[in-house]
């Protein structure tokens, strides 16, 4: 996986070519430690406060460590204040804006992915966000060192040029989510390898996903943000209100309705 830490013009060139760039050591270790400890304390104390708790069977390890959805909306929680802080952090936002111009924050998520946890089948993020006419951009922050063994992301460089596709059924033995999008012809997935504090930025149409965590002891925690260019006129209602990244204030744009890659009756689900 190509790592890009050089000039912004080169970042944008590579992003436009591949739909993905990796920036190493964007956040320092002491900050990553604070984030990790806060989210682990929350999931131990009350995993249902912001968790997607109904996604898996009760005996699944992910029921104990559910992904946290939109924690930045919970100002009453320490993880909520942290998520909103980093959603609007200039170090992250400036890279996103180098790639696509001015943006609003749309989503925060935290994945724990403990040992033995299933991965998430290949998918495209804008299937869920439905940002239009401009697509979303992800900032995927590694909270642990991650590689193939503990289920790091795989991405398909160049797949961002394809349309958002209607997913097939995923293999439930490997993925806790149901939808699967295959790489376009002639494009191959590449396994990422990241250190805690590295950040992967990728296009809303870029195909990406992960396999199960086969490690016996290693978590693969990640803090993930999605941004929507201010030129986008609508987004799925799950992501409203958006966040103005310079002030942290809430922003509302039109709600996307109807249509989508799966037909007129398709309605995006919370991602």
C-alpha cells in the first residue's frame, strides 16, 4: 500500500489516481493512547450507549465490542467529546481539504475488532451516505498497529472511478455485514499495513473491506470519520445534521430520498 507523507500536490495527484492515500504518524502516540483508553473504558462500562448492538447474535464477540456509531453527537460522554474534537481536528481536516476542497463532517465511528471477530466485506461508503453530487471521503485512523493477521483494511486502488454498486450477499462466516461489492475488472485489492496514528484517506466509491481478525491477542481498533464536500447538496438522513469543521456547529443540507443503485425502493441503512 502506497504511503504518502510528502507535498499536498502529490497527495492530491495520487488520490485522484488511486482514490486512496495513507499518511503516516499523523497523530502522535500519546493522543492515540488517550483515544484507545477512553473507548475501552466506555465499552466496558456501557457498550450500549452508542453501540450498534443489534447487528450480531448475542454470543458473537462483536456483541461485547459493538461498533460505536456517531459518538460525536454525545457531548455528555468523554468519547463523544473526543470524537467531535478529532472530527474537526485541523491535522485531519486539512488533508481531506487538500484532496477535495471544503468539507463538512458527516460521521464518526469506532470499531474495536477484537481477536476472532469477523471482518467487513468489500463495500463502498457512499452506498450508505448517499452524498450528491459530490461523494464522501473517509479518514480511517489506526488506533492499533494493524496488518493482515488482525484484520487490517484491504483497498482496491482505482476502484473509485466506478459507480456505486448494488451489493451482493456477503459470506457471513467472514463478514458481520451483509453486502459485498466486487472489485471492478482489472483492479486488485491491496492489503494495508498501518501503525497506530497512521491515517488512511479514501474516496466514497473506493472498494474496501477487511477479513477476520485471526490474531489470538491483538485488537484492531480504529476511529473513522466521513466528510462530505460542501458542494454536496444532499445526504442520507442518518448523517444529518452535518458538522461545520471550523466551528463545530451543526449544519443541515437536503435529505437524500428515494432511488439509489438498488432501484427506486432502495433506502440506505445506517453505516
